[in-house]
C-alpha cells in the first residue's frame, strides 16, 4: 500500500508492504488463471487519517494510498487490514470498468491483517463469479499473484513458488500466525491481492522480509477461514493467546534435571504472563508434552501434514477465543492435564489498534499516555533504533513479561512549556512508575491518583523509571491547566474515556 506511513516490526524487520513486481512473462497454465479470475481482483483506493500518538488530541492529516482486493462469495471484497487502516473513505475499481465505487468496511482483523469490504451498488458485482477458496499449498508449488503493484496502473499477473510454510510474525500486529513464503518480489500496491493456485484462492499477499531478497509472505487459507468463522456471531474476537514463553528441552542435562530423560519431546515453560489465559493455571517449570492431544517435540514443533512440522503456537492460534485447550504437562515430575479457557487477553503493551483515539491526560503541561505498539510505530522506519531503551524494554525486551503485574505502562510523552514546569521542558518519553510515592498499576489508576492528590496536597511528585522526581505545585492547578490548553490550541485536557473515570471518582 502506498501510504506515507509504513509499519515496521523490530525483531523481524518486516516491512508492511505487499505486491509482486516481476516483469518477466508467466506460464499461466501452471495455475490456470483466466479472464474471469482477473475480473475478481479490484484496486482499492484509500483516504486515511492516522492519529498523532505524540499529539494524541489530533490526527496527522489526510494521506492517500492504494492496494488490492479480491471479490469472494456474498458480494464481499477481501483485502489486507493494513490497506484500509485509519481509513476515512474507500473506493474500489475493476480493471475493465472505468467507474470507481464507494466501499465500506464491515469487518477488520488487525491481528491477521485481513479486512472485509462491501459495495452497496449491486452493479459493481454484475457478471462476476466470486473466487473460491482452495487449500493450503505445499512447498515448491507454483502460485500466481494478481493485483495492482506500483509501476503501472493496470492489473499485474506474476508467478512465484512456495518456498516455506511456517509460523511467523505478521507486521501489522506482531502476532505469530501461519504464513506461506513465496519467492516473488514484493512491492507496494499488491497488498490484499489474491494468490491463486489451480483457479482458486489460496492466500492474500501481505508483506516482505526487507533484509532478504525475494522473500514475500501471503496469508494462507486456514488463517482466512479462521477470520470468517470468528465473524459468524457478528463479533470479531481475534486469534487467542495462551500467554506463556517456552524453551526447547534438547539439552540432555536439562532433561535429566527435570526428570524427563525417559520421555519423548516436551518444552519448558519459562514464563507465564500475568492476566493471560494461562496465568494461575500453568506454572514456570512445567514441561508441556501435548496440546489437545497433539504431541510436542523437544524443539517446540509438532507433526503437520506428514513430514512437515510447525511451531506449537499454531495449535493455540487455530483455536477460538472462548474455547478450552488441554495441556498434557509434567510438574515436579508428575504427569497431569490442565484445561485452559482461552479468554480475551490484552498484552502489557497493547497490539496495534489503529484509528482508535489514544488515551491522554495533560496536567501542568505534562502530556501523559499509555505505552503501546501504536506509539512506538509512530517513530517510523526502524523505530527500534530511535525509541528510548526504557520503552523498547517493555515492547520487545524482557519487560514485556510484566513481572510487576501492571495493567499498563504510563508514559510522559513531552512537556508543554509553562512557568509551572520550568526545568522540565526537555523531558520526554519517560516511564512514570510512582505518583507521590505510590506505585501506578494502570493509566486509570494514574489519573485517579492525580485527581485525588490535587485536592488535598500542595505538591504532586511524579517518579520516573530512572527514579527522577518531577515536582509540580498544585496551587491553582486547574487554572494553570486551562491557560496551557488555550495557549497551545488544545481542545480538551484529556481523552473522552477519562471524563467517565473522573465523574465516577467524584461521586
């Protein structure tokens, strides 16, 4: 998608771009595309307006971009979530039709990078046979990719070979899901376009590995079908998370130490995330031997389609929120089974939300918000090299394991200069741990604590991650806040949800 912003995932360095741009001719017989198939592929025109996460009371401004999509059963269009993220207006166009048609989003799954569009005008679908779903291809299978990559305005048809099938990270969400790697070059504009084999849809073009050559990824049919099945009740819950970290048990001494030398397979649970489905059920030091009856190898993989193997993560993500999974484990050298309900779970640093207005609170010219992947992504290309280490620690470092059991991390973004905050004007991107000596658990906790302190104490003291005190005078603070907002043309002191918190706190 040709938008001004690009989203990057640090530890995999994957650029959210999709498309195929090999100019050579293609042996179309390999995957049997024809005119009726290409008619199902549409160009998607998007006007977007992304939130400004460093000035969370406003957006960044209008940008335009394009992507691809495919017509499927039910007069619907399937595309990538990242194609229509932050959208304010969407149009679609068929290659053989000069007219652009207005489209609307009916469902979006940022975790799996899929979105579903509808067009109200029935003329758009006249004479079009929707593309049917095929099956998960195999290694070395030939596939055809159809879409609208940059380099021209007409539809493009190119060929690639399936190089690899594995669980890897989706750049749109940082989630680990099933992907298929193809050897076609990937360019902006083909995002959301279909990957076709034997006349059927087997994937949606998604992203590339920027540091490699001809390493492109598509979203395979099992992930697409999970997306649609999830929507059957009218609500999208997303792909579940168990909430554990694990290591292999390949080392002989480790297996002997844990008493599993005579057993086959198994992985060692090294951490359990607070508030996750596994929390208070699975324990550190447990050895997981099977998930829903499927044996787990000592390298953390399971047998898939005969000789293939996939990460055990797929056994979790192929389930649905609300389902139970059964783990066969050894704990303190005793075998047992654990049932884990897959409840909804939000990570300490939330996955991208896109176009949801970020929470913020301005006090004494200090602009506070919540640490999120949306925030760090706003640093742009190679954000992991630019974001302060204290923030990176919680996003991709060991801080993400949330040993302090916090709901959210509060960040002081920047300071709006005023007499009240002289000496602090250069401070920014600091994590706030305490307010007047009290540990902060969440953004709501933080705001309510400030509201309580300002009523009966002369000073408010913010303590940063690095134990730096920031001390403000509470006298006439409401008047000071009002003057700072007016001088900086900021319409509100805080985001909408905070008004409800404060009203409840005053009762």
